C-alpha cells in the first residue's frame, strides 16, 4: 500500500477538492441520520395512527436521538403551518432531508472524483516524464508494449480505485461513525449486540485480499506479455506475411492470451467469491439481531418505529462494509499497478546533469575521445583504449566492420551513454561536466532509424521548437533536398505523414530528419547512416547545402558509401574497439592498410 499512499501524496496540490468533499460528506451523513430518525414518527404516527388514549408507548430518548427529535419537532411545526397537518409535515420534512442528503452526496462524490482524476493525471504525466529521462539502455531491456500497458491498463486500475471508488468509501467512512453514534443513542444494547457480529465480516476480507494481491500482479504481468506479442506482430507484419509465419504467431498469441485469461479468471474468481461469502455471514448475523429485537418489542422496551429506524441504520452500515470489502479488493489491484508504475518513476536516470554542470559555450577544441572504454549493459566491450580527435569545423568519417563501434562513438557524444573508462571532451569540457540539455541543443543528430510522428511535415521538422517560423522550416527543407517533394504532397507542409511516417518513402523520411536536425543551426552534426535511403545525387546536394548553411559545424559521419567517406576531411578506421588508421582518403589508400582493403573489396561496413 506504500505506493498507493505515494500516489495520493501527488494530490496535495488538489487538496481543495478533498476539503470540499469532506465537508460535503459530513453534511450528507448528518442529513442521512436525520432521515433515518424520521422513520420512527413516519411508522408510529403516519402509517399506524392510533387514538390518543391508545398511542404507541415510547421509551425515553437521550443524546443524539433527543436532539434530532427536538429539531424535527420544530421543523414539523414550521412546515405544518404551510402544508397543513402533522402527517404531511413529517413526509415533507423527510423528502427535504433526502434532497439535502443527495445534494451533498453528489457534491462529495464529484469533488473526490475530481481529486482522483487530477491525481491520476499527474501520475501519468510523471510516468511519461520519467521515461524521457532514461537512456537507450533502459529501453533496450524492456518492451515498448510493457510501457503502453503500464500507462493504460495499470493507470486504469488506479483510476477505478481513486476516482471511481474512493469517494464512495470516504463517504462511508464518514457516515458509518455518525450512524453508529445514532444507533447507540437509539438503543445501546441492540447496537452492541449487532457490533459483536461485525468481526465476522472481516475474516474473509483479510484472507481474500492476500490471495487477490498475488493473482492481480500475475494478471497485470500477463496483460503486459499479451501487449508485447501484439506490438511485435504488428511492427513485423511484413516479415510475418512474407515468411508465412501466421500459424507461428497465432500459436504464440494463443499461449499469451490463454495465460492472461487464466490469470484474470483466478483474480476475478476471488473477487466474485467475496460477495456471496459476505452475504451469508450478513444474513446469519441479521437473523440473530431480529430475534433479539423481537424479544425487546414483546417486552415493550422498543416500538416498531424504533426497530425500523434501527434496521435502516444497521443496513446503512452493512452496505458500506460490503463496499469497503469490494474497495479493498480493487485496492489490492491498484496497489500492484502503483508499484509497477513507480518501478519506472523511481528508476534512476542513466544519464543526467551533475549539480554543478555548466552550459556548453563553444567548440574551440573540437571533440576528443581520451582512452575511452565502453561496454553495453550485460554486453561485450565495444571500445577499449579508444582515442580520437575531431577538430573544430572538420568532417570526420568513421569506417569499420559491423560491430566495430561506429554508432557507439556517435552516441557517446550526446551522452546517450556514459563511458566506463576515460572521457569524452566537447569544446575542452568533459561531457559529464556539461548540462545535458545544453550539450544536446548544440547537436543535430540523424540516424538510419528515422522516426516521424503522426503529425504534419511542419511539426516533424519543428519538433516543438516554436521559436522558428515558416521561413526557417522551409529553409531547413531546402537544405535537406526535401522542399520539392513536400510541395508535391496534398497539403504541402501541413500534410499528416502517418504513424512512423508511413505515408512517405524511406528516403523522404531521412530528408525530413535531416531538415529537423539542421533547423536550429547546430554546431555539431552527427550523421549515422543518415543518407542510406537517399540516391547519391541527392546526397551530394544535401552535403553541399549543409556545408554552405553550417560552415562552422563539426561533422561526424558514419556511412557505408565510399563517395560520402571520400568527402570527409579525416577518416578513422575502427578495429577491435580502437582507431587502427587515421587520415584522409588519399593518405589511407597510400598506406595500403585496412582502409585500402575495404575500398578494394567495396566493403565499408
């Protein structure tokens, strides 16, 4: 329950709704008890009128009942003068009490629901922001579908508990003590006899809640597994259809679906068993109370009106106990959901700014890798004793066999990962001493895996940078050789590109990604297979435009194309996590080493 309490703690800034809900609940509880007490005169005076000499004997009232009778008597006199007759005044007063009770009950539920929804909104927002603070390694170890399940299914379970059920339970927690005080004032002995049966209600609650917590976590984990299968199948649909994998994925989905079904069935079985058990226990207890009350009525110690009011009050307590038990079961699921969400929220950011981090001022010293060692989590060591200097305003191309560490080098500059040994310096400063946001604001990054959002072309180039206008967007598109094809789209720059950019080709997606990266005029440009889907002629135009638009930029290129590599000022050949050769195209060819062999075999992977 600790995580549920943490969720509620997020609602401190919405406390005004809780205050409003509490006062409304108190007034609703008072009106409820007042209405219960009116059952006595309704039954004894309205439904069973008798001559004065045969009036139903009443035992003396004290405390709360006496105060309620006194207030009701004055209200009846005031109403009798307007509606005529004692009977009608009692009925009118009862109707008014019910209206008041329900008005404040509505206000209490609305205010508590508003508090719950505001809190869940803040929790989901915090969950999403926590995801944005994580580095690539965090997402490599987890499925996207799991995060989707947490942000939807788990949040829905919390919403049900806090926004839909919490208000009712809170109202019950306020109302039940008020009713108990009333019942004690009405008949202490009958109230104590009834209270002796109360512990029987809680024995099944404790047992079932323990079982449900375990089953609930299993059900939620199985739901996440099911989402993973669906996500992977949809994303790999072309491969599934091309290789005839329908039977395989259907069987895989069937296994996950069956596991989710069984886990949910067991959790639901525990929930539905709760109601019958509670009803059986409640019926036995109620019959025992009726038998005891019958003896009191026979002895003349209680009227039927008193007993009717007592039964109504006791039933009003029994229902909240049932709701509280059901809420407890929902709360067990919500507790598991909150724990799963806080696993993400509490996860330490792999990369973050140090307390005394400084903004990046400039690149006078270029970029230096100094004796860098790096290995991915639970992976092999990629870089070892890696040294490299990328001078300011120069273009450096990285080449090497697949797995040599080219993309790793590119990802260490914007601090998607931190080095294990050595250091990376940008502008003479270790990147770990720089503010992460400041460092990345200076970097334009384009990778082979181009992501476009299901939004307009304009929005995909801007990426939330509202300081730039239409002229800047169009200029960036021209640099990326994208303006012509964008103008040909149905709505030009306002065309929706679809999920993942599905409505445009791979080369067009890369052009838009390049436009996005150069929009702000970055001082560092990283092109990691950024033009792999673009024809050589277009690539030539893009590189010329980049140099014209960003003459002072320091450029790092990872590419398999010889024409792209030849264009670089410096070429670094990576082997076994180190720089094996360094120089320009002519120098490396003359060295007759690894680069020469790559060129001869056309293998620049």
